[in-house]
C-alpha cells in the first residue's frame, strides 16, 4: 500500500486503511500475551500518530506555509503516502515546514494545515488541497516510519488588552489596510488578464479586521514572497508590523506591475 493501491492479483483499486483491515484474533491474542510491553508501546504510538494529540505533529517537509494560505499538493513519496493515510483516519491535519536556508536544517517553526480535499489516485498518489491555520514552534523532532514527527507548542502574536487604545489603533489600522487591499485587488483584476491558473482572490473572503492577526496573514498572502521572507513573517509576533510590511510589499508589487 506504500507503493500502490491496486490488488496485485486482480488490479482492483483498494481504498482501505488500518481501521478496515480484518484482524486475526488468534495472532492478536498471541502477540498481546507474549509481547505485552511492545504491544502497549506500539498501540500508544499508533494512537498518537493517528489522532495527532495537541503536542505531536506529523511534518511534511517542503515549503513555508502561512495561516490562511491555500495550496494543492501531489503526494507521491511512499513515506508521505503512509502519513496521509494515517492523518485521514484522524483529524485531517499535519504540519508543514521548510528547510531554513540559514542553517540547512528544518526550520524552528511551521504551520498546521487542514486537509480540505483528499483524492486518492489509481497509482497510489494523493491529490490534496490544504489551508494553513495555526503556527507552532518545534521543540524536538524525530523520524517515525520514514517521515518526520515533532513535539510542538502553539504560538500567536502578542495580544493587546480588549478595549485598550493600542487595540483600537490596531483595528483601525487593519480597517485601513482592508480598504487598500480591496482597491489593490480590483486594480489588479482590471490590469492583468488571467492566464492559465492565475491567482484568484475573492473579496468576500477577506477576514474581518476585528481579528487583526488573521487578517494580517490573509493580507500577506496576496504577495508572492521568497521562502526566507515568508519564514520571517511566520516567526513575527507583531500584528501591526506584519500589516505595515504587507502594505509596503503590496505597493512595490503594484508598481512592478505598472512598469511591466
């Protein structure tokens, strides 16, 4: 099943997972009786990986993903096929991380993505559509059945007290940025003819400025950035700074379009 999902005899495509495998009762009893510690350890390991507790996260090492970002993935490596099958039996979530160009190792933080669509293909590959949600820091990581697993902690931007002047100023700044983003999208639609699978942004999907952190990530996703820049924005815990930086980058991108 790690290399293909067709029966080796009749070539029928099999859509099965560990929950639907028939169990040999006799063999199961023998294993539990003769190897109780190993059985308990393996059972705990399977449950943790299947249901992805709040502190453990299977990692797909590929690219930097930001909250609110949507992307399509073609899963073809056997180790990641196994990971996807386990995830789809659990909470449909995994962590996406990149290699930090500064260190040459896995980055110290990543983004949890939710699998919105999972299409098994006849040759064993999976077509996925995912969306970024929460950020996490990696406390430690290790290999598990060929893919990477990490113990994590969640983190967010520095929160401002409700009703404080700082929070009111931040929401006002987010409102101003929302209007500028709407105008940018309208101008972009008018000046750039869609070609092939051009990026499409729905004005109705803009997060409310009353949630400035979520809005700031939606805003930055309007821009094509280098992985190193996206990683720095992922690490950043200052919402106002992220909004200001995004607006400067939008202005540069719009100026570049006019020159072209």
